[in-house]
């Protein structure tokens, strides 16, 4: 009987060991795509190094203004850090040349969409706008003075999308400079 207990224990231990090994190896055997490509790793590394270089430039400028760094050291270190940041930016543009143009293209599409949505908001009554509209139509205050001959065009901040008063040069919500409307337009 004692011999049977030993064999039963050995078989049970072997079964547990096989299950543990299968559990550890099974994720490696399952097909699936790699989480990151090698180019993405290189791009992520370059972006991190660029951010570190830019932060080092900011820290150096702060230390210089506070008086921790002499003018000669500031000029030497600042030149080296800026050169390093420029080289990193050039390497990033070589890896992802389309990303720079995509950002600009995306910004122009967003600006065009905002302009068309502003024009549509003035024409389409609120009852026609679907419930799940991607852009909420802002409430526009209607002037009560009867002497106004030409209605003011409502402007919106390009950064946060909030309405901007006609005479303001900066957005009251986020502080972004607002371009002045062309009087000829």
C-alpha cells in the first residue's frame, strides 16, 4: 500500500508539472501579430530622446535665468543641446516623413470642418440636427439693438473651439491668439 501512495504522489506531481509548463508556454504558441514593429521602437526611442533634449534646454534656460549657470557655460551647453535636438528631429522626419504633413493636413481638415459646421449651424434649424451630431451647435447671442445693420460673424478658437468675442485678440478660455478677420472679406 505504501508503494502505491508513492507512485500516486509521483504521477500527481508530474501531472501538475506538465500543466504548469503548458500554462507558461501556451501564450508563446498562440498565433498573433507582434505588438510593436522595430521601426516603431526606433521612432518611440527618438521621440523620447527629443523630448528629453527639449526638456534639458528648458531646464538649462531656467538655471541660467536663476543664476546657477554662467553665461559661457550656458552658451556652450545650449548650443550642444540644440544641435542634438535638431539632429533628433531630422532623424524622426526620416523615419516618419509623412507624419509631419499628416498633422498639417489634419489641422486644415479640422479648420475646414469647423468653418462648414459654423455655416451649417446658421442655416439648419435645431430640430433638423440629429441627436448624435458630432459637433454641438453653440448658442449664439442675438443682439437686441435694432440699429445694427450688419450682423457680426461668430468666431471660434482654433484650439478649444469656444466662441470668441469680436474684439478679443486671445481666447478667453485657453489663451490662444486669435487671428483677426479680414475686413474686406
